[in-house]
C-alpha cells in the first residue's frame, strides 16, 4: 500500500485514489496546503494497485517515447488574436483543443473553482475552453480525472488530456495500455505552488481593496507578455496589476518558497518526454524569428511521439508556426531539464507564521522586495554615473549635440531633473526655436528626434512662441516599460498663441506634425504612426460658415493608436482605447474603444481592444 514517509516522494497526482476500488484512500491536506494519500487499513486489501500506478515509483518504466528527444520543435502563435491575447503563451493549447472539439472529442485541463482553488476538468463543450485556457500556477486537484478519462476511452471517445508532467505520467501509468484515441499533452512545469498560500495571497488583496476577487489572470498581457503580470479584478470594479517580482506571490514562486516538496527533486524533467506533445512559453523567440514575437506571447511546441506528430498536422490550420532548432529553446527553458532549488528559509516556520499571521507577514519576513538604500552617498554617486552613461549611449560624443542638450534642458524656463533622468535627450538633427518665456516642464525622459538610420540628417523641430507651455508627463508602466518617450525624426511641433501642449508616455513614428495654439493633450500609452497630423488651430485662414471651428482643444486619451497618415482636427476628443485607421480625417469625437476610419472618419467597430 501507499505509505508516504518522505513528502518529496509524493507529487499529489491523486491517481492512487482513483485506482483504489475499495475507496480506502483519501487525501489529507497538511499545514502547507498540499494533499497526501492516507490509507484506511480496515478497507485496504493490499492489492498493490496504488503503488502500481504511482508515477514516482514507476518513473523508470514510464520515461520512454518514440525518440529520446523531441521529433520536432515548433514556435507557434494562434491565428485568432483574441485567443492568443487570452492565453498564457501563444495559444497552442487552444489550437490543440479546437482540433479535438472539432472531432467531437473531449478535452481535459485545469480550471478555477469559485474560491480560485484549481481542479482538473473534462469537457466536450467548446464553450468550456475559455475556462480551461491559461496557466493557473498552483496545484490542481485531479481526483476522479483518471477514472473519467479511462471510461471515455473504453467507450471509444477521443480525448486530449493536458496537465502537469507528473499528472500526465500518472495517467499513462493508470491506464496501463496505449489508446489510439488519446493524445497526452504536458507543459514545461517549474513547480506547483501551494493552494493555501495562493488563497492567503488573494485574501490579502481582498483586504487591501476591500472587495471580493471575481477574476484572476496569471499572465495578463495588457502590460506585455514579458512582464508576467497577474491581473486581479474585484467586485467593486478595481483591478490590481502585479508585475513580475513586484507581485508578492510571483516573487515567492520565483524564489521557490512555497512549491510542493516533490518539485525540488522532480522526476519528470529531461528526456524522453512522457507526453505526446509538450507546450510552453517560447522564451528567446526574438532571437529565432521576430515575426512571431510582438510581446503578446509565443508558444513552444515539442512533438515527442509519432502520434503527437500526426495530431499536429490537424492543428496547423489554427496556428502560424515555424520549425526551429531544438537547441534554441534550452536557454530560456531551464525548467525543461532541471528542478528548482529549495528556498534558503525555515520552511516549517514559514507555514506556521502564515497560519498565525497571514500572507503579508510572511512576505515581509521571508522574501521581502529588495529596496536599495536611496539615502547613501554610494547610491547618489551610482545614480549620477548611470545618468552620464545612459546619456553617452543616447547622445554620443558630438559637441554640437551636447550643446543642444544643455541649451534646451538648463535654460531658465525649463524644469528638468538630471538626477532622476527627467530631461530631453537631444539628437544630432534636433532643432529648437524657443522664446525665452516659453515653459518646458519635464516629468519623464523624452528622446527628441531619434534616428536609427545612419547618415540621415532629417531635422526634428520644436518651435515655441512667447508664453507657451510644453509638459512631458510620466505615466504608468506599459508593455514598453517606463522608458523615455521616443519621438522619431522629421517631426515638426509648433506651440503658438499661448498654447499648452501636454504629452504623456508613449511613442511616435517619423513625420509627426503637431500644431498647438490652444490646448493639445496626448495621454499615456498613445502610439502614433508615420506622418500623423494633430492640430487645434487652422491658422489665420477661415471659412465663412456658422459651424466652422478655427481653433478648439484636442484631447487624445490614454491607450490610443493613431495609424499612418491620419489627421486629428480642432475640437476632437479621441476616447480611451480607440484606434484611428490609416489616412482617416477625424472631425468629430471618437467614442472610447472604437475603430474609426474614412474621411470624414466614422465608427467602423465598437468595443474593441488593441495591443
């Protein structure tokens, strides 16, 4: 019978419970939040089935496939952008599932329960795919999974089963035979986290936001795939964005604090893979094929068996893909071959403190966010040196460019902060015509006239008349980080007649024209294409008409995309999250989250999202 003396010898797959026909095995949850089998000796008849299906005990017999290494290594993105956006990586699992659903088969995966614990679930309803999609990053309860899949297979149903490598090894062991109507998919697993810690984390957030959690996305892409953002939305409408190591749960996960004990000595790493297909993030895709990388997520697919190879032929219609060298995935996927190291903490004390004092306490005590001492002389010296180095990289050694930098940033009516990197980074072709009374207020770095083409000297011009103002605002973290605003070459910005121009964090491609005589406001996260024109004034010329507007404020709200050649006319507000199509002439307000196009521009689509 199963007897767990060392917790590293149990991966929590639940297969032993499913195989016991005497119902002698139940699962008890320990102080860490992980479950382990417990045998009722009065019910047990010592048949040995529980040991026979245990994937850890039988790892040597299970670790085999048609090839020692994958037959093919694939980089892939789902052709359906909404699916890719909602997926953890590039949408490979959804593509694999679509093929199975199309055949009338069943798909198994993991989904959230109401309390955001996780369980394995089997479905033949395509509508369930949205719930099965995306990684959850904590251990899922698989009780009943193996029995259900075996029953479906025996009844002739087709099944695609996806789970952690240990769960899928357990499935193979449980079935004790090959089924032609089964495709097994695993993923590169770093380790499974404690459901108890995860619930404590959500409890902490609910307390901070004074509202119940209603939605969690473990790798939300609004700030980019690489930021590993966890988005948590609350019943009161507020949302929390936990970015990379700033998120207390992710930081604990990536420092190996609360993974299951067996994950520190995982038996399912390396090759051959036990599953037919392995999926994961394709870290390093930017070095392999930039056309498959725009920071929305790219999937890596390993075809480990001939069955997986054959199944993939049906998946090709759903994805854009490229076969890549196997070696290209190894550097970015260390967890494919190597177990994580245990955290250097007192694990027993950690969970006792979690029980007694809660999540915030253990976060601060055992893995606090490192914050540098910003008061010491050493820190100040480092920051100054860092500024000079970054400036040298941006400006080079050209004395004329440095003279422009000094002239625009250290004039009387320019407010900059050199120590914090809040200044205008001048380029060789930058031209400034500034009245002494014109104000420039700089709250974030601004690259003026960026020109990546060697030898090109096309100017970028800023002209400001008397009593005008240019404000450069800081903004929230975006998928591009919090770097400098990037204004490309051949821009012409004119602020006249006491006008006030405000620019948030974002970027503009070549040929931008801004005419500001009253008020032009550009929000954060605004992306501007080539040869875009924004104007709140038509100059001294007028049309004699009772509806004609010669000058009126222009407002471009946050997260707007102005495509190539479009024109924004006086008095227009472009609502948050909208897209203005190429060559559109915008004369009226654009509703939020709308796509507009044409001349004059009209709403072509509502309730859009863009990235």
